């Protein structure tokens, strides 16, 4: 296979979850070859650099192998080379670090009782009052 549609390739190598999302990204100008926006019907060839703007991140991929069917992740990774700059990859790490994780309750303890719920709420409200009084500290 010498050429494949770019929307099919983006979907088949798992850069986008659905082909529709890959097509929409092409239509909205989030997929570029060089500095040129491409349509979903653009025929991609080997060794071309694909620029993808996705979720606020600018990703770069080099097409190594052309496939038009969705394959497993281990095979898909071999079809492209990730050329995304290190600072762009660190942007994701910086964004992700420090995000609060969801609260976890020990397995088998069930839902909190009414009293436990009140204690939890009081503890959380107590933490907020520290910031409310911040302006009074001089």
C-alpha cells in the first residue's frame, strides 16, 4: 500500500478513538502536513510528518507504515514514530501532576453513616475557613 487516507490512518494507529473524531479534526484544521491543513481525504505517504493538535497539545508523528484497518496497540505503535518535542510532552506532565485524585474509601466498609458524613463535611468546611480568614491576617 503506497497511500492511505489520513483520517483512516489516524484512527487505525489509535491517535483518535474513532474515525469520525479523526475526520472532524481534519475538517477543523487540527491536522497538518508541514504547515498545510489537510482534508480527511488527503492521501498520506510513508515518511511524512503529521502534526496533530489534540486536547491543547501539539503532537508530531512520522508515518512509518501505512495501514487502513484498526490494529492492536502493540502493532499500531510500530506504524509511526513519535517526534513530539520534549517540552510539549512535559506540558502534559505539568498539567497532570497536582490534580486531586478522587476520594477512596476502604473496600468493604460501605457507604458512610450519617455521622461519618457530617464529620467529613465538617472537616472539609474547616479547611475552607482557613482561606476565608486569609484576608484578615495582617
